[in-house]
């Protein structure tokens, strides 16, 4: 979300369709049990801000063919 906000600040127009095409999840070089450092366990992360200035188009439901 931080990158999306940075792009918006630079003037990029981000749509819901753009966001649907990206994934925040790793897909390459996944280590099943991960690698973790214990030195960062006491570091409190920044508060999460869920707000994005992106318009999402709502698709209309198509009636099911009988």
C-alpha cells in the first residue's frame, strides 16, 4: 500500500483493476518455515493505514442462464 500511495503522490492514476493484477505475496524462493531474526521481535511496527484513494468499479451480477 505504501508503494501505491507513493505512485499516487507522483501523479499515477491507480484503479481497482490495477490493484487486482498485483499480489503482495511472495511466489519465488519460498522457504517453507521461513528465516526469522529474533533481534526485531521487540520493534513495534507503524500503525496500519487501510485507506487508499482508489475508485473500485462494482461489476453488475449477470443473471444465471436457466
